[in-house]
C-alpha cells in the first residue's frame, strides 16, 4: 500500500497542485472539519459509490487517524484504483480546514 504523510499533502496543496482527496469518515466527523475540496464518501458506502470514481485518476484517502483510510485504500486497490493512504489522518493535519 502506498502511503503519504499529511505534511506532504499540505505541501503539495500549498504549491498549487491539484489532488483528489477522498475522506472516508462519517458525516458528523467531516462536518467538524475537513480538508477543502475533499470528496466525502463514508467508508461504509465506498463499495456502493465506486461508479463515482475514475480508475485513471490517483486518489489520496483520508480519515481521522489513518486506520479506516488504510482499509479503504486496500479495498480500492483491489478494485483497480490508484490510491494512497494519508498516514496519521486528520489528527496529523495542520493545514487549512473547512
């Protein structure tokens, strides 16, 4: 499984890179604060919303601590997606939050 640190994601966004981020936390968690521009798909709904994702686009998967995003990353990899787990999740995030 590919992994990326929250600081690396923050730096890439600060440099103006366009990243496709998927937040797999629950609705209440995302409402409390999320990275601007994320796609929100709760982990439990991921398998039902695969049609919304593009297999030709790389995604970075985000959750609270990195555990759920790790499970989501493994699942999406098994479905043929190019995905990277953001280790540390939102607990490690020090960038902008909406």
